């Protein structure tokens, strides 16, 4: 018999979300950008059987997506890091184009990448990137807030 549990991390700043953004560049290659944020607070809802809950709350990391969980809330997030998946497969010319569609303003033809390190999600969307998936990971254990 399954039950639904509301869970949250045992400690602050232990939730990481990794967004998977994709675009196809002019050479026809697909590019995947992994954008990670850390969250100070958050809670999730999971539905599992009674035997599974003890294993889940004592596992680290717990990938919420892998156990069919859903997000209730995330609070006080901040940029953590970003990476281009398989970055070594791209030529210097392709990397210049990738950097332009990450940091530049395509509509204004602005190729100034002085803000590398900061990613504006709205700019990604404006430049043709699509969000394909978000992975939710919780480190250092979970605690049960409520059960039904």
C-alpha cells in the first residue's frame, strides 16, 4: 500500500536543480546546456510504499524525478554553475556561436560576452533555446513533514 509524503531536506541549501537547455547551432549540431541552481529551502511530495520511505529519506543524493516525486515549493535559489555537455566536440567557431546564443543578444546583434558566467534565462529563450528537463536532487537526507 502506498502513501503520499511531504518531505524536505534535513539541512538548508541542499537542493539542486539542473535545467537541461537545448539548441541546434548553424552546423546542425545539437548543444545541451546544463544550468544548475542551489536552493536554501524547499519541499517535495512523493508517493511510495511504507518499506521504501526509510531507504529514500536516508539516501543521498535523492533524485526526486527518479522516484516520481513532485515539487511543492523552492525558495531562495541562486545560480550555482553551468556547463555545456560534451563541450570538447565543438570547434572554436562553434563555441563562438554557442557563446553568442548563451550570452549575446541575437535581436540586437550584440556579441559582447562580458557577462560570461551569468546566464539570463529569458535571453536563452529569446535566442532559441528550449528547456527540455529539470532534475531535482536533494543531498544530506530528507525528513518527513507529513504523511497521508
